[in-house]
């Protein structure tokens, strides 16, 4: 209770100080004019009452007018003060509403800006990781030997991507994120097809896969050639771009790719004198192969990574 009274007292004193601080000579003259006008009205009413009585007993109306006149004369400062306070309070409420409306508008604009920035960040992340994202979405759909879908976990793959890239679900709801991902990947795929690369056209023969990889790299500005069959010494495709060279061990597997492919690529680096080596496959890599690759600086890639091979190999 004491705190509430103290708060009200402080608010009143603060408002009074604000009012006094805003006083100008013009406002003072205006206040004095209002008080003089009220007092004058009171004097006029007194004169009217005095003239109307002329020695007679005052009636109830005369007494009321007399009380009003006295109130106007002696209460003019209070009346003007209350009127000024009411006017100040109304203006204060109006300004408060305007400030709140402006604050709400600014907050809404910030939210819109943040959402737009987050959408653009999502698109940039898709472009940066489109190879891995396409690969994971493709692997999330499992089909049986007859082509029928056995399981579809693309939703989980998308959630993993959003979580890994730190995209805010609050700013970009999952349904909108899925739509953006579908649209962006479709756009990238169309662009790649126009360039001469179609990831869905992967062959089923290992030797043809090597030529397919070399042809795909040429679509993206590489100079690429397939090495000679059994004498490849661990490297199936040698590609160069912007003065830098990479050797690729190509593995078209139905099961996981193991250590042997990593060992072959590692051995082929010295023989072919290439700057970097990588194993590229349509399949997964065993944990052992991943561990060996990390210790031997052999890069493990998917065929979905071909459009961004230069960045994957030389900008890691």
C-alpha cells in the first residue's frame, strides 16, 4: 500500500514538474486569462443576483447562482488547473498510443526483416550444401526390388539439415522451409541439367560410371580424363581446373564402400602426382573408411557433389 501511494505521488510530482517545465510566457498569460474570465463571469453573476434581489428574500435559484458566482471567483485557479490537467492527460494518452503503435509497427517490421534474412540464409545454405542435402534426401527414400517405396524419411532428413545449419523454425516454419528447399533444389537441378549434368542419369555399370563422372566434370569447367582400366593405379579419373589437379577413385556400389577404396586412392596420389585425391561413390562409406580417409587426407564424396567438386576438394 505504501509503495503504491509512493508511486502515485512520484507520478503526480513528475507530471507536475513536466507541466511546470513546459510553461511558457504565452501559456502563463493564457492561464491567467482563463482565470480572469471565470472570475469576471462570477462578478457579473453577483451583480445580476444583487440587482435582481433589490431587498427581497433570495430564492433558491438566486442562492444557487450566488454560490456559482462565488465558486467561479474563488475557485477559478482550481477549475483552470483541473482543465489543464485533463487536457495534459488526454495529450499524454494520445502520445502513449502513438508510441505504442510505432513500437508495434517497428517490431512487426523487424520480424518481417528477420524472416526475410532467415529465408535468404536458408537458400544460401541449400546452395552451399546442395550435394549433401540431395544425397541425404535421396537416401531417405528406401525402395524394394520392385521399385515400391518401403520407407520415406525425407522429413527427418530436412529437420536434420535445418538443425545442422541453425535455421530458426520460429522465423521459417517447417512447412515453408520444405517448400523453399524443394524449390531451390529443383532450380539447381534444372541449372545443372542445362549445363549437361543430370544426377538421376547415373549408369549401372562401374566402367560407365567412371566416364559419366568425367563427362559431368567437363560440364562444370574441368578438364577430365579416365585412366586406363586395370593400370589405373588407384585413380580412375584425373581432373584439373584453374591449375589444380585431383585424382578420383570411382566406386559404383550397392553396399557400403570400405577401406580398400581409400587405400587405393591414397596410393594413387604419389603415382599420378596429383594435388588431391578423393573417392566418389553413389553409396555410403563404412565408419572404418571414414576414419582412414580422415587420417590420410583422402576426401570422401557422393556423386551429388560433382557440381561443387572444386569447393569440396580445394576449399575445405
